[in-house]
C-alpha cells in the first residue's frame, strides 16, 4: 500500500478478505442530550487460512472506547491497543466463534461532518456510506463484511417517540425516567454502510402494499412536524417503483415494513439503508406551492433509485469500493428506465444525456478523470462521481443494447440468482450476461477500466450508379490524467437509414458488424457497405446515444437539417439540432470580435422553430429543442483559451435571435397555458408548462421587456410558473425595480420554508453578471444563511461555482478567490461538501491565460492552507497535477 501525507492510497490490487469472519451484530444505542452510548456485540470467527494468533484490527474514527470484553469477560489493557482511529485485539481465540463486546461514546450534536451518528433539528440520524459506521463503533467497516443485525434503541420518549432502524420491528416498551426502547431485527446479511437508525419527534404517513406474491408490507414516510402531507407524492412514487421493479425485473420487496425518513441536514440526496431509506428532505417534500415540475420529477427518480437499491446494492452489494459502479451505475440505469416508462421516454433520455455531457464529459477530460471502476483512491468519498453514476449507467445500457432486452433480462436474472446475499465484483456481473446468453463481453469490459471519452468518427459516401452506401466508422481514445489504456473498445452504434418519406429503409449488407439496427464497432476502424436502397438515404447514427462517445460525423448541414425534420428517431432529431447550435456557438465564441455576425444561421433557427411549431410532437420534447446548450458545455467544446464572457455573449445573442424570429410562435405558445388552471404534476401537464415557460423566456429576451415576466409572476398559481418568471426578471433585469420587487415578494412568501429559500439563494447565485459576486458575498451574511446546512451551502456557494460561468470565472480572479476562501471554512465543518464544490475548478486549464493563472493561484493558496481535510486536499491536489 502506498502511503501519502494524507494517509493511505488504497489499491484494488491489494484487496484480500478480512482475517476474521463476522457472523452477527447486536447493538444497543442509548441516546441522551449531548451524548450517545453504544454497546456492540460482534460474533466473529478466525478464517481457516488466517494464522492462529493473528490480531483482530477494527476501524474507528474519532471514537472514545468505554468498554471491551471477550466472551463476556473484560479485556485487560495489555490485551488490546486502542486509539480514536483503530482498535486491535492482540490475541483473539484461535478456534471457534467468539463474542467481542465493544462500548463507545459519541456526541451526535457535535458531529458537523454528518457522517456516522449525528443530530439534525432535534432528530438523531445516521449516515454510514461510505465509511461512517466506524464513527459509531469500532468495526470491520468495509462492504464485503456482511452479517445480520439486531438493534435496540433507547431514548427519552418525549424527545424521540419514533425509534427506527433496519429490518422489522420486533419489540418495544417503556423504561424508567420517561424513556422507552424499540428493537429492530434485520435478518438479511448486510454491510455496515447500510446500517441506520433514526430517532425523534416525527410525523408519519403509512399505507399498505401487497407484493406480487401476496405478501403484505407497511410503507411509512416520516417527516419533521407539520410536513407529512407534502410526502404524498413520494408515497405514490414509492408504490409505482415497487410495482415497476416486480414487472420489469421480477424483484419484490422482502421485509414487513419499508420506511423513508426525510431529514433537513443531509450530505447526499438519499441513502438506501436496508428497509430504512434516509432522504434529504428536498427529495420527499413537495406540493405545487413550493415545488417545480423538475422537483416532482426529481422526487420520483430518487425515490425509485433508493428503492431499487434493495436488490442492486443491498441484497447484492459491492465487494469493495472500487466496485461502486456495480450498485450505483446499475441502479441509475434502472431508475432511468423507470422514468422512461413513467414519463415521455425520449425526453427522459435527452435529460440523461444532457446531465452526462454537462457533468461526466468534463470529468472524463480533466484532471479528475478516472475509470468507471478506478484502480486506486485516496479518499473514497471523492469517487461518488458522475463517472461512477452516469457513465456507469451508460455501460449497463450498452450491455442491454448489445444483448437485447430479453438477453439483458436473462443476465440480470442470473445475477440475482447467483449473487444474492453476496458482495460482488464487476467481473462477476459481466460474467452473468456471458453465461446467460453465450456472448463474449471481454472487449466490452474495457469500458470499466479505460478512462476517457472515446471519439467516434463517421463518414459516408453514396455510389448512385450502384445504389451503394459506404459507411466508415473510426474510434479513438486520447490518453488522460488517469493514465489508463487506449485500446479499441466494443462500441454499439444504433443507426437508421432514413428515406425521403421519413421512414427507415431496409438495406442489405454482408458486414458481420451489423446486427439489426446496431453496428458493433470493435476495431479501430471498420467499413460497412449497404446495398439495395432505392435512393440516397440520410444516415442517422448513435440513435438514443447508444454509447457515451464524442461523435464527429462528416455530414453536410443540409443532410443534418433534413434529418432534423425526417428522422423517426426523435432523440436524434433533438441531438442534431442541439449539435448544430452547439457547434455554431462554439465557433462564434472563438471569434468574439466578429460580434456583428449572427451566432446562428437562419436555416438552423428555422429548423428549431419548425420542430417547436409541430403540434404532433410532445410539448416536453419541443421544450427540450428550445433549451440551448449550457455555457459550460460550450466552454468544453471551445476547449482551449476559453473566454466565459464571450461564451455568455453568444449564447444570449442566439437566444435573442431565436426569440425575434419566432416572436409570433412564442406569443401563441405562451398564451396556450391557462394560469388559472389547477396544477397537476403529471408528465403531460409538466410538458405543457415547460414549453410555455420556454416561450416566455424567448419573448423576454427578444423584447428586452420585463412586463411579460412580471405579469406571469403576479398571476402564477404554482411554483413552476412563479419561479420561471422570477428567474427571467432577476437574470435579465438585475437590480431593476421589477426584479427587486419580485425577489422581495418571493422572500416574504417563503422565508420560513427552507426548501423554497434554497431556491431564492440559488437564483441570486446564478445572475449572469460579474457583479453578482458582490450579491453572493452579501448573501453569505444573510441571517438565513449557514455553513452548517449542506443544502444552503450548495444553493448559494455550490450553485455560484458550478452554474455562474460569468461571475465565478471573473477575469480579475475574485470569483476563484471567494470560493477558495469559503472552501476552507466549509471544510472545517463538512469536508465532503467542501470537496464536492472544489470539483468546479476541474476545467481551469482550459481558460484563457489570465483566468488560468488566477485559478491556479486560488488552488495553490487552497492547497497550502493549514489543516485541510483529506477529502478536500485530494481534490485540490489532483486538480493541480
């Protein structure tokens, strides 16, 4: 193992099983004001291959040991060594099972890291992934150590009438001095990172659910007092998720109860603890007054994701943290498929690809690059990344594309059958698909170990005399920061040959690389000949984004515009228009001096407007066509010497050009929405609102007039319309009377609602003006702002750094210095949040020289700060390499 100044660099090649097997865990957790006492009884046994007399070493983190016993007898001080980070029993019994009793004391109220056992708004809560359980008791705290748990919780009944843990409730009762207890039994083997307790004064809703085999389950959602009615949609999403998993994957729930708890202070979106999911309350609580349509979609997705983990993450977990994508990438794929079935599939796929390109592509091309399965890490919390989650999901999607739906289901069925109750690896996962279908996925598995975004180059020639289309495909992968290989991979390229009638044409080919509508590119380059076409077709490639690659298609603009009108694959219609816009804005951003030239050609604008005007298309799809590539994506495409001010200017110029050319259309689209209509969160209604609000945005840009947004804000009856109007006022007319009045009204309406107040902070953090840095600095002193609440920090500082390209990347470097200084403060409270915000510096080398130097200085000053956590130092150090 390599040692670093921050501790150990953990390597995949160093993996070996623990010296001792864990057979069972019994715990008693006594909660008091200002302290918690934990008694843990671990039933252990030496592995036969472990040398007799080998010490037993358990992990700890800031722990205080208060007692230690072996088979009921106290251990003498000379029989063990203890520190806050480690407990070593020097001579455990050489044979048979033994029972180690470990007593510790922690202070949940002082746990600002929100890892382990902490207290939030009077509620005791745990978060143990990845390595938080060692902050509760000394333990073999790794994902391949699985055992059943029985947990007893004791607390003051007035302060904590609700006592929850994993598994099924088996006993409860009263104690002296107004205290009470509850006992929970989880019969399924699980790793320590899935352990959870929650205790507090909570409201709850309960509803029944019957599984496909007839088992009756009680579903519960617990919230802070007075907010349980806002969990109704989450409950409905949970039921739909459970039914979908039964129907699509044959997986039914396995305990008598399934509980969800919504907590205000939570580092992550949610956590899939077995039978007791703990959520950041932003992914549970909503109604039309406080939540937007995207919030509803987010709740639905995250509820589904955490529930789906019951099988892909809990029943089968990952052997070590290098296999993290085995549970996260697979489960993201599953939640994406659920959302595609519940909502409009093409729109959902567009959203997934936007997120992939916006977050994972930059990660794959910068200093924080790593493979989907990394081979080493210094801090595991820093590998909960877009590469593991989103690219990991794309790899699962490619397996499904390669094998087909039936073949994929056979592989998943074998995976569940073969590895239920185990901690598995990527190799075992892939082997299930090979064994179930006879496929050879050896080359495909390179996707898991080679970092970077491959480039897929496509060219075509048509021989009219012989009615023959020749398509050439090439793949290449540049070496990157991760230093992994660049060998050709198996890339499934979904395609179609579109005729002038807008239908896919049948064509003959002798190429073994073509199977149905998929070209299996396995070589560095391949050539495919199609015959018997009847006319020159339009080649539609990479349909539905069948592989996470950078596409370079040598196709004329006229062919692309024809496909934008004719392609039966709607995803590719959107992609072509989005690519045409992105490439045009990239060119314009590189030549800001030529500002008199429109950034978008008239034929591109007309193609966009034609799709938007097509009432046969879903409104949500038409809204996506109107959503221009983000400024960060344009900057990524510019790649070198990026000037964020120039990027912002051309994006705004494009918005104005589209707005002016489509003025009449946008006026009609905006009028179609009835502001007095009752709100419904269904996908169709959300799509209509999305299109109307997109139209409003173009009207405001074209007219440079706040009046339409003012009118909508005044008449809005739901948060989607209200926030859309407010954003237009604040972003386009900052500091004006209409914007200030609307901001003040919004604050007065919602100053006591934490979730909505986060939107108020985030909105101001994204004002696209260099001067907005002063606004953000002022807001850090607002009485409602605190560095101790992760949501509030993300809303203001995280959003500023990630989404305000103009102000964060100010030419004078003030934005970089501001964020770096705040990161030092945040790091002292919550290292995980600090490290995640620090990733916004990842593209600093791509900017023009002055900004590049200012960013480097801010990072250098940050790395030289005293007392940085290993979480933050790891990110900054890798960013500077």
